[in-house]
C-alpha cells in the first residue's frame, strides 16, 4: 500500500538529468514562448469566437475570455513554480510524483495522454477541414476549384455513415409545428420576430416519420432524434427562419458531404462503406517526421508558423478596426452573466496548450528562468490577442449575424473584403498546424518521463535517438496513434474529453504546488508563485467549476478512461516501478520502508 503513495524526491529527478539519455538543452525563452503561443492560438480563436458570441455571450464574450484566461493564469503560475524547481520532462506527471505519490502520478500521466494524443487527433481532423477550405480558394473558370480531394478521403467512416442516414432523414421529414419559448415561458409559433429564443420544440408529421422508418429501417429513430435536435438547436438562435426551410436547406446541407462520401467511396463491402481521413494521416506523418529529426528543427519550424499566424491575427485587428461600429456592442450582455460563464466553458479549449511549455523543461537552456517566462508570456500574449479580436469582430458584425463556421473570415467578407479571407484562412491553417506540432511534440516527453520511472517499458518509451537526441520511438508511436484515430474515428466527443482531461491536470498541479509549499517550505524555488494561498485554491475552484459545466457525460468518459489506465497500472506499472522495487528491497532487507514504518506485518529490526 505504501508504494501507491510513495513520492519521488527532487534530488532523484535532478540526478536523472545527468545521464547520457537526457535530452538536449537548446531552447531559450523565445523558443519556449513560441512553443506556448504555437500550442494556444489555433482552432479556438479562428472557430469558437463565432459560436460563443452568437449562442452564448454576445459582445460580452470579452469577459468570457478574461474569466477563462484568469483560471489558466492561476494554473500557469503554479506550473511556472514547479517547472523551475523540477526542470525535467514530464510536466504535471512529474509534479504529481514528487508531491502526491506514484498512483496519482500515474493517473495524471495517463490523463496527459488524453490531453496530448487525443488532442493531436482532434486537431489533425480540424486541420483536414481547413485544408479543404484552403484548396477551395483557388478557382478556375466558372468558379470551379482547381484542385479537389475526393470526399471519401477526407472523412472518417462513422461520420460518413451517420451523415448519409441523416441526409436522407432530413430530406424526408416534414415539420408539423414549431413552437418557441421566451424567457418568461411565453409561447409563439415559428418563424418568430426575434433572433434568439430560450427553447424550441419541433414536431414532425407522423406520415413523414413513418416514411423515414420505411427508408432507413434500423436506426431511424436515432436519426430522427439527431435531425430534430439539430433543427431545434439551429432555430433557437435563428428563430426568424421558417422551420421547414431550415430543415430542407441548412440541415440537409450540413450532412451533404457525408452523404456523398458514403455513396462514392470505392471501398464498399456489401453494406459496409469505408471512408478515411487521408489528409489527417498525411499531416500527422509529416509533423512526426519533423519531430523525429530533432527539437531544434521542430522549434525553428514552429517559430516560423507562429510568426505567420500572429501576422494573420494582427491583420484581423488592424484591418478590421476601421470597420468597427460601436453600436454593435449594445447590448453588451444580451444573455446576462450566465451566458458569459457558459461561453467561458466553451472557449476554454482556445487556451489549451500553455502547459505544454513545461514538458520541455529538460530541453531549456536555463529552465529556472526560461520556463516561467515561456509559460506566462505565451498566456499573456494570447489573452490580449483574444480580447482584441473579439472586440473587433463583434464590432464589425452584429453578434447575431456571426457565422458558426469561419466567423472571422466571413466578417470581412460581409464588408466586401474577400481578399482578407484568404489571409485569414492561411493564418488559421498555419495556426492549427503549429498546435498539432506542439501536441505531438509534448506527448512523447510525458511517456519518456513515465518510462524512466519504470511505469512504461523503458526500452521503448525511454529510448532516445543516439544522433537526434529525441524520443524517436515514442514520437513515432504517438504519430501512428494520432493518425489512425483522426482517420477512422469521429472526434467531437473526444474534443470534450481533451478539455476535461486538461482541467483535471490543472487542478492537480495547483494542488501539488500548494502541498509542496507546506511539506517542503525550504526547497530552492527560483520562481515563487505569488500569494500561493490564494492563487492555488482559486485555480482549483475555477477549473473544477468549468469541469462541472462540461456535463456528466464527459465526467463518465473521463472516469472510463482513467479506469483503463488503472488496469494498466496494477497489471504492469506497479510491478515494474523503480521506486516500487526500491521499497520492496528495503522491506525485504530490513522489514521496513525507507521511512521506517513496518509493512505487511513485518516487525522493525
């Protein structure tokens, strides 16, 4: 039982860095800051701004970014202190091992696999969608795209099959009635006079539902439920549109790509139609190759991408500021503070990434100085940019008219600035690429730290390339996992799992630093978190609140993922742990643990 809570000393951590298997120290504060910015700015700012502003907070989305940024700032301060104390690979896993014990360290390490590996797969899938939009910018005569990729090579088979079914269902159903409910629970038939309503209830004609069942067969009820949910959700924020038009135009269009991919794939085996996201596979393979070659080359490549997407973000701010109409900011809080808090949970994904800086502490030239600078500076830069972009976009276009897809580019198109959408699309594509690079870069370093402790097979996960000095085997395995997952699995639910997994890691780091201040107050701390008695509990509270907002379904998925991890720990890791072997050796020799406490009924000698 003592092994589960056995802690690894900071001295052991620092001694491990002296061997020939340590990583190369070549990252300075600028490179680390670029890695942080590269991991943060991506899908969040280019996509979630429209969703969060239109459906949740309006112009008050500025406050949502402040709240989410504040929670991340508290966690960042705790990350910075621990990274300066323990400048080795592993991030929150390493911090937990020195403060909370081996079992909690394993749980956090397994949780970080959820954040980085699953996050990489999710981002690769998003990169594929943006790349298709990028190709669509180049048109020939008649407005036809010069280069196209078959849809069956750009979508996972589960999404294609589901969209194929829902496309037919949406075409077949007929709306019998659609009722909107206001804040005072008043009812009105749709279309309504206002843009947003509190709730919408749609009823389809019994004849059309029966027809769907005859066409679809098994699974018809689920398809009808999905189409109904999509229609009701769309009408809630677009109540002025006729419900039947919304169904047969918008809902059908949303499922058209999946329908065509399913119909035209050559990989058909009876009733099984196989599609795959080849674009996601190729981008993961390319990034993985760069990462195996070396961290210096990876950092240079990432730095170039960071400059490109920062230029795109600054372009949005300075090119759009002249088109801002202050009247679009009124009302500033159309949905009240509850909408602001709801949006904070939605846009939290936009902040994921700053913690990845701490996974590269072992590769920093001066980790006690450079890592805190990298963490805090990247978070500060991104928060300021998020707020500025939000003010410009909600000032250029009324929040009710922001599109859910490519809201920033479309805001410029609305002012007849089509050329600007090209620059923004390139910036978005570059931004997502750099996020993918940092996530694929961070995961192998967590696995490396766990392998060094014996919790994973060291011959594989702990292997460092003799020439490139990178964890090449773990990097290649991470790439294979991310490519396979992004190619064949629907990732929407996994995206939410990434958020809840990251928040869980933030909670542990805040708790770990707080505990270390009490249990080891005299340890050298090159960087000290200010007002730790406030910052740590505030970080824990805000992160837990956002985890609660994500809903019970994601809690269930998190516990399921952790249950799998615990099985691996008790079947393999517990028996191969270096610290566990040391404890068992002490008990075998002296009948006591290193702390001097009798175990398993043994008597002290």
